[in-house]
């Protein structure tokens, strides 16, 4: 067996990876049962049947454990969105909506973990965590490509600031995702549709515009 760098793995490497997988699975279970804030390294160690030191050998902090778990989630999301992107056609606005609705579905299935990561990234100044959180941006590449394709095809305004447009899309998405965490809030999918419709109208090319 070889590792990601093409080196032949040893039994010690295999044991280390098996232990890490055990710890991450235990951390996921504890985060979902206790909430991120309520979870402790000791709880995770007890669930995994290992020492607290072993847990911290797998990842150096509770936040790092959360991001390691979510890495798999975002990789799955990126793969699914990539497949959907290749199957979509038509106006860039419709393609954008389909991608975001699918991403919303994926996030809602992991809402406890995703909301914990988002909240931690907003509230805690921790460079290592922020870098790890920002590194998940690869999952959004299909959305960035739809923005670029929409400008090239004439669906969006020729002068569209794609960076600002992507930021607005992120704001719309996060606001819609938050609806799932508010008592008495509207359906997140309906919220996303309503807000995205307004945004797309603002980005759309105007007939006769230069």
C-alpha cells in the first residue's frame, strides 16, 4: 500500500490512519450528540476508547477535529457539484440556482457541524482554523465558473464585478442557511430562491446594453 505521496506505507502508518479514523468518527458522534461547544476532548477520547493524548495526536485541537471531519464533507460536495455542473445547460441564472440548492441540501444534512465551523470562524481569532476553513473554498469553484461563463455568454452584465458578485452569492447562501437554525423561520430553500432571484435580476445583462 502507498500513501498520497507515493511512498510505501508501513504497518505503523496503517495503525496511525486507523486510529485517526476512529478518533474522527468518535468526534463526529460527540459533536452531534453534545453540540460543538458542549463537546470535550475527554468525551471524544472516551467514545473512541483511547486516551486524550491519542485524540490530540490525531488533530491538535477540537477545532482541528471539526475541520478534519468537514474536509470530507466539502470534498463530497465538490464532487457532487462538479457532476451536476457538467450536466447543466441553459441560462447561467438557472444553473447557479441548481448548484446552490444542491449545496444547501448538502449543508443542511450536516447543519450541526457546518454551523459550528461557520460560527467558530466568525467569532474566534485563530489563524490556523481560519486557514483551514478558507481552504474549503474549493467546493465553490463550480459557482465561480458559472459566474465567469455567464459573463462570457452574455447572460450576465459585461461589467459584472465577479468578486463582488461571488461575495453577494455567499451572503445570500449563508443567510438562507441560517433560516434552518431560527425558530419560526421560513424554509431555507424558499429563502434561497427568493433572495437569489433578486440577485440574479441585478446581475443579468440588459437588452441593448454595451
